[in-house]
C-alpha cells in the first residue's frame, strides 16, 4: 500500500502534497512520516520472511532488504524525473546523471533482492557489497553534487545515501578484517642493539627473580626442618 501511495505523495509535478520541488520540502510531516511508514512496513515484512524461511542466522538480511529498497526508490524517482524533465532534452548534464542514477538504482534493487532471497556465503556477500560501496561512493558524488538531480533534500538525495550506508554495513566487517590481516602480515623492523639488550634483560630478569625465590624457599625449608629436629 505504501509503495503505491508514496509516488503520489512525492509527485511534485502533479501534486503539491509533500514536495513542491526537488530543492525544497513543502510539508516535512507528510514527507518523513510517509517514508517512515514504508520503512517500518519493510522491517515487519522482513521479520516475517526471516521467521518463515529460518533465516535468523543471516545478520545482513535486513541490510540487503534496505539496500534493495533504496535501489528501487532511486530507480522510480529517477525515472519520474527523466519523464518530466528530460524526455525531449539532449546532452543535458542533469539528465545524464539522472539516467546514471536510474541504472545504478535498478542494479542495486535486483542484486539486493537476489542476495536477500538466496542463501549465499557471507564472504561472497561481502565481496558483492564492496563493489557496490565503490559504485555508490561515485554515485552519491555524481547524483547529489553540482548538477545532479539529488542536489536538493528529497527522495533521490536520501535514497542515494541510504544505498551507500546499507552497502557499508555489509562490507565494513570484511574491510576491517582485510586491514587487520594486512597489519599482522606486515614485517616488523629489525631491533637496534639497544632495544635487543633491553629485550634480553627483560627476559633474563624474571628467570633471575625465579631462581632467587627458589633459593630463599629452600633455605626456609631447611631452617624449618632443623627446628623440628631440635624440638624432637
């Protein structure tokens, strides 16, 4: 229901409900409550999907669903922008960026739905998300800056950043692991003579303390035995 209702609410070209133009918001309450209703509905639907198909162990299921949702929103709003403003225009920078957003949004929606529906290993899912992190880093800059269709605060703007954030949520554990492994595999610089002497002294100190402690303990035992012998 919300997928059917939101396009009408956000259609600034024919209805002045939530947005009067891409650069400004007419009614913030309608704008944000409409999108919040869709987000909550998607969370509930994903929870039922998770229980129905025993996907509780898939920690990135919600991220893929959110990524696919952001992709289809980008695709739908870019298509509407193209229909209203770019249909008969040639070689326009804004229209070229709009078409890029449409293609990237469509690919994100398809891949996100496939990754959410299919059981794929975590490593492969993370590699796929890394590709889209790179794509959306460029996409956010290309769509929301300069002459892009998402320069104003609106549907395209939020969908671009949402897609990038969901992709980062999936890829960030793998990226951190790669950095951690690279740091562990890095060769350590050779120690200088002073550092080597300090390290050797540090290793010998506990051994010397242990030997001294053992000697003191043996002397205490010998004294205790002699005292018992004299008492007897």
